[in-house]
């Protein structure tokens, strides 16, 4: 998610509608495609896997060979705003150490080459940094939104299922990736029957500090994820007004700060509980920064254990590794 400071948001709010329109155009266009780290035959089998908005090949990682043996249900990692799939490299490494294979670990870059906004305070990501340098990243970040990226995630899920031979899949998502993944499952409800587990890390399910009232027309995606928008209401409810935040057969977990002080995306009592979901195992890690919630090895171990239990049909209601 975009790490706007309060001063930046204030500046945007006084900029006026005309300059806001220009900002949408200037900040939304990616520099180019992200790194492609898929197995060679995954690329060959999916030549049409392109960004629906921009037309270039979808980047990301995953795969060994079509139909290769697996121990775990494939998991798809969905990154946040401004960044790309390389944000997940430390998590990928932690899963590998725990005997997950690349046939089971997948991520996509849904808005081209991302920036460094996904940096954590306590976990480095040198592989991402070097990759971005080698690709000539221009140092700029590009804001995107949920709705325009739904087709990319949907097509990626279908491609991973076909390649691995597993209709069943799990999702681990972070920040804007949480609402994007939930929206994809809303628009394509036929996927729900095959969803094994969903982990939502620091997601703006009920709004975010970065989209205060009045920012909806000024900041990309705030018309979706500002508190109280029709888009969020629709995401969280059925047509009859009942809750639609979680559903079976999937197991659900959220990971978040919970104090209103550690994560700048959810400051104060108004937003502290926004990342939680009704019906999920809601895991609070007090005082933890937005990106450390995704990459801290101890937290990664918690949501990895949750995925492994869900793989085996074992219900987990705790937040232990």
C-alpha cells in the first residue's frame, strides 16, 4: 500500500481536482514489466498471460515443471501497492527452508516493475534490491488500484492450477493485495470452493489511514478502500446485507498490528482493527511495522503453519507457529 505521510496526503487534498487527474495518469503507468522468474515451461504454456491494463508479460516467480510432484497445496502470494512479486523473496526463502518447493510457491507482479516501498525495518531483501538495480529501476513508485488488477490475478490463478494439476490453492496477501485477492474471489465466486486457506496481512478491509475522508478523488485506489466507500461495503457484504468477509471451505487468518501505533497504514482506534476479518483467526502482533508483518521470520512461521494445517484439513484457531 502507498506509504503516504500525513503531509503528503494534506498536499494532495489541497491540490485540486485538475492536478489530481494528472497525478492519476503520471503515477499509474508502470516503468515496464517486472522480472519474470517462472519455470521455462510455465512461460511457454501461458504465452497469453499478460497484464490486462498494460499489455506486457506478467512477472513473478514459481514452478519447476508442469505437473511436477508436490507435497503442499500451491500458495499464491499477492503483493501490495507500489511494489512487485520480489517483495516476497525473503518469505519464499523461509518457505523453502521449511521444505516447500518452487512448484508450490507462486507470486505475480500485477502492475509491472515495482519500487522499494515494501522494505521492512528488520528483514532485508537484497535479492529484490539487486534485481531492481539490474533492471534499471528509475527510483519512482507507481500507485495502482484493486479493480483493474482483478483480471490479472484471476488469470494467474487459473494458470497456476492448470500447470500444477491442483484445482485447490491458497492465497497469502499483503496490504492492497488483501483487498485485491478478496475482490477477485468476489467477482469469481466459483473459485471459492477450491480455496484451501487465505492469509490477509495488514489489509485495508475497513479502510486505511492513507485514504482519509476527502481523499477518494485525489489518491489512486482511495475511491475503493477509504473507510465507508460503496466498494468496500460491497466487498464485505452479500446483496442482502449479510457479512461476506469469510466463507467455507477455506480457513482464514489475518495478521496485523492491532494497536493503532505500529503500522502507519492503520493509525489510531478508527483503523486499528481494519485488517481483521469476521470469522477469521485474527492474529495481532502489537507494534509491528506494515512490512515486517509480512516478512518477520517468526510471523512467517505462524502463517506457514496455518497453511500447512489447512492443507491437511486440520483446523487452527491459534496464532502459534
